[in-house]
C-alpha cells in the first residue's frame, strides 16, 4: 500500500490523526521542590533582626546559651544585664553557670552528617563536600551536599530525611522567575561543585542517544507518570526533552515536543531548519531552501514532515526510524492526495489527482 493510501484511506483528516502516536506530557511547576526550598530556608535567614531574637529566645537559645523551660522572660535585673552585656544572666538563687557555646562541627563532621542523611534518604551520593546551612523551626539541621558525578542535594534532617536535588530546585526557580522575576524561590544550592547542571544533564542526554553538542540544560517539570523531564539545547541543531523512566531514558526532539503542543525554550526555528535541511539531500526536494519545518505525525511507515521552501512549492517528506528520507511529495501533490491535513506552511493550489 502506498503512503497516500496509508495516510488518506477514507481521505479524511481524522484518518491521518489516527496514526499519530506522539505522546503529550503534562508539565507543571515542581511543587515538591518549591515547598522544600521554602521549608529548607534556615529560620535565621527568614527573619528580621527583632524577629530573629524572639525566635531564638523561644527555642531556648540566646547568644550560644540554652535557657531552661519557663525561664525565657527573666526578671528586670536579668534583662538589664542582657542589655548591657549581651549575655543573659543567671537568676538569683541559681547555682548553675551559663553553658559554654557548643563547638562548631568540623568540615569532616559536616560531610559525614550530610552523607548519613543522604544515605538515609535513599539517595545515591558519594559526598565530596557539604555545608550546614542552619536549622529549621524544628531545630533540624539543613545541609547542602555535593556528590561525585551526580547532582547535589539540599537535605533537611527530619525523620526520615527530606532531600531534593539541586537540578530540580534550579529548574523550579527558573520556572518561577520566568513568570515573576521577583519571585521568592527559597533555598537554592550554592556550592560551586553543584553548579554542574549542564555537565550532568548533558551526560544523561548522551546516554539517551543525543549526539549534538549540548550547550544548555535545565529540569523543566514532571510527566504525568511523575518522572523528571529535562530540556537540552543543542548548538546549531534541534534540541530535546529527556524523561527518566523506570526502564531508561525516553527522548523526544523539539519538533515532536512542538507537535504535541509543548515548547522548547533553548531551540530556535533556525536550529530546527538546520537539523532538517540535510534530510532532503539526494531527494527530489534537494533544491528546497528550507525556511520552516513541522512534524505532521507518524505511522508505521515513519514520520511525516512538512518543509516550507524559500521559493516555489513546499514538500512533505517521509522519514524512517533511522532518520533517512524515504519519499517526498510536493505540497500540490500532497493536497490532491489528501495526505494528512496537507501543507499548512505553504499556500499552494492542489495538483490534479492521478489514478
């Protein structure tokens, strides 16, 4: 059966659409990441100076000292001593002396603590560096950890620990700031070692089969299956969406994404045209100076693309799974044969249909 017969059986638009198997993803803001980013802000980073002092008093910690329950207010003499010395005094009749401030943990201890939390959270991470960012309102430690050859994490030392990777946080922040440049995006990763999104996502793209030079990359949301999706931009070529599924990476080029009503912010029309132009080499459409291209759909015979030429008629090309063009149709011929919805990038009168 010919392509025209496959695509135009019945000669209707619906018969063409029945062959389309593009998978449209449902994306949204990474709500969990945003919630964790806000939760993970240390209390001292969220409060104004006066509020910070009240919060620290309420938690029982004042200038490195711990105050026993019921002793937060103090009496007039206590408050006068605190105003003049900066240290809360011991109430009359108390035999105890102010406790010495706890020694700050060493860098090695911080890394060990962060490693333990990452492991408890079920994350595959060989910690190479970590910092303690502070504590939350429940006095649970908050850490940023960098991992060898993997994304880093912000981890809250709850039970169980709550961890979100830096790529997800950065992607959430980028989405929020695109909507509102002044958006509060919460705690973000700041270790230089965690500024590795391009390297990490670019490596995943290569694992998925992308051969271009990846020059931009970001996490963009989750699919309807709750899998992370990343976008990569390619230097001078069409970009991609990557979805991490249970069975491996699923790859969609940006022409597919656009056909499914998505959008690629790292890919331009010129890059998509440059990627497609070579597919017409050696065909009847080789002379076409491609100005625009769109993916129409696909069936068992391959994918069908429309190309708009700088002059003259446009073309529809059928490309197999290996990316090789198998057949081309001038738009006038495609209109007459009712191939799919016909050409929409090129306005042309249909040629006379032939038997």
